[in-house]
C-alpha cells in the first residue's frame, strides 16, 4: 500500500513538473505523461506489462470514445459513411495487407503472425490524434473529419483483429463457431442498445435530473458508460466500442452538452494515466541493442501509412488535405500495443519481436504531437498546392447569434423579443423544467450549466454576436462572467446588475455592458407616469 501511494505521488509530481517545463516550449502534455511513465518504470522497477494499471488506463480511451460518440449520432455516422466505411476499409486493408506480406517475405515471420502484425500496425492512435484535434479545434476541418472517419473504422476493425488472434491461437473451436458467436454477440449488443436508447434512456435521465443533484447525475452517466463498456467486453468486443455506442445513444438526448462537460475531467485524467502506461513500455536496453532496426522500421511504417492515406484521398479532396490526413494517421496506436501484447502472450510472435514492435509504436506516438503541431509547416514544405480545400466544417454550428443564459421570466421575455426581431439565438438553462417549457414552445433551449467552458464552446460562443446573462444568482453571474472572460476571443457580455454592489463586481471583471435593473425600472415607471395619454 505504501509503495502504491509512493508511486501515485511520484507520478503526479513528475507529470506536473514535466508538463510545466514542456508547456514553456509549447510541447503537448501527452509527451510529459509518456516521459513520466518511462521515469516511474525505472524508479520503481515496474514491469513493462503492469496489467492492473493498463486496465485502468484503458478507460482513458473509453471515455474519449464516449465523448466522440456524443458528437456523432446515428445520423452523423451515416452522413460520414464514405469516410468511415470506404476510406477506413481501404486504409486498414491496404496498410495491413502490405505490412503482413512484407513481414512474411522479408523477415521470414510465419503467415498467421505476419497477418496479425500487419493489421495491428495499420491502426493509428485514437487517443493522441483526437485529443490534439479536439484541443486545437481542427476536428472540424476537412482533414480532421477524414481522420476521424478512418479512426472510427479502425476502432471497429479491432473486433475482427481480436477474433483473428482467437482463431489463430485457439485449437479447440472451429472458425464457423467463432464467427457465429461474434454475430450473436453483435446482435445482442446492438439490440440492447436500441431498446435502452428508444424506451429507457430519456426517462432514466429525466428522473436523475429531477433529483437536482450534480453528483447523482455524474454517477448515473458513469454507470451508463462503464456499463455499456462492460457489456461490450463481456460479449467479446472492446471496451471503447461499447463506450462509443453509449455516446451515440446519449447524443440523441437533450442532456448531451451537460454530460460531455461533466465527463471531460474523468476523460483527461484517465487519458493521462493511459499515456503514462505508454511511457512504461519504453525499454532503453532493447532500443540500444536494436536501434538500427527500430529506426528503419519506424521511418518505413510512418512513411508508408502516410502514403496510403494520401493515395486513397488525393482524388476526392486534393493533395493538401490528403497529405494532412496521412500525416495525422501515420503512427501506431493504443490498440496496436494491446494487440501486440496479446499476440505475444498467445505465443504467435516472440517476446523480442513484440518488444521491438511495441517500442516502434511508442516512438511513433511520441513523434505524433510534434507532427500535428507543425502540420502547416510540414505540408507547406512538401506541397505548393493552395490552401483552398481545408476549410472549417461546423456540422451543427451557428454564428452571429445571441446566447441567452437563463430561461426564467427575464430570459423568456428576451427570447420573445429576439423572435419578434428575427434574430438568431439559443438559450442555455440548468433547470430541466424550464428546458422542457422552452422546448415545448419550439425554442432552442438546451440543458447545461452555462458557467462551464465546454458547454459555451458547444454553443459556439466565440462566433456569437453577444451573450446576455439573464440569471438572478449573483454567485453564478460572477462565475459565468469569469468563464466568458477566459476565452481568447473578445466576447460581448451583456449583464444585469440588481444593485450597486453587483455592478461594482461586474465592473471589476471589466464587463462593459451592464444594465442597472433599478435605474432602468425607475426610468420606465417615470416615463409611463409622465405620459399624457398612456397606452396599455
């Protein structure tokens, strides 16, 4: 217990220290976590395959896939069917097939082992690529969407790859029985998800929100995510696929923005742990003995994966976007590590081969943040094609709109006047009864705490004409203004001050547009009182 506590304290201290230092050079936090894992493994002589830690860390990817699922309902996925099922299938098939053939003929690896190696290395890092694309906002570019579509197919492809390992290492069950079992499992999980989504999910979340306790809301969402992941794993699929399906179910509910905001801290914390376990895979002695082979294989793998994606996308989106997508997906991934470790434990490849491949994948993952950060410079150096195809995509985004925070009596009056003026708007409200009231009137009222930055981002606050704060709680008012001020883009904030003290607090936050409630009411009352022929 003492040793475990020391490891946790050391990892936290080192991760904090490394990331503060690296942030000075604008190096992503992912690198700090990987270096932490490497340091912790040597400090405490931890094994390179700490199963209990790896299982916990895997839930970082699970929560990442869940938040991705929230953004992609069934309609969105069908809208991306070409990116997912056509380009994704082509990428996995071509990369996996060629690497498998190369492993068999050039390195003399047995056919079964070569196939598993090929398709394991065809996978890219969902955790690294999507985290960086999300953080930078480039997930909404053309190349971001192409990369996302291919990554989604890769996550689906993990299922048949794991099935292949079972078939190659299982001497008791026949191929037909294994395929039949997988089909049954797929029907069961999709059927259960459909029933829960259509008949139970909204009712369950409505009851939870009615309780009006944030920790119960978070606990219920965790229950759904972990439950779906556990169900998928029990039926022979990956945890992350279950989480992705759960996210897609919840994307159809009115609570999606609040769910995403509440789960981001869990996702980021566990993703940090995942990258620490990636760092634990680095073995310096193995690198020293085989550095030539590793560097050669690393360069060949990354170049070939980039070339394949470039080739399959070139004619549809042009060279610039195709090259960006290829560079984004040129690394190995977290599922590559898991599959290689499983292949080694199933005795399909030797421990030495497994370690060389794992180190190669880890090194490619370390290089990825630098590639993505310097994407424009790299692409500009390679191609002179004009940057006219890589535009931003906001599938559900709006701009030049008014965001109204609060749908109480004042918020409803503001919305009434905005509608009469034919001005584009949306409303953020944390009281579910008021949300239902607004939606029953056909108004764009969304459930969520407006004082959370991620929810404001989902409302495209940086593209908004103004944010009108129509809430009466002084604490929430000040907190919301602080969050709005934290954005890089200047946001026009219009706030109501109930008294002089509240106005003073708002001025201290440099809020320029303050409406004094008492003064404006007095003006209106006097205006009506002094009218000679007042009208109703």
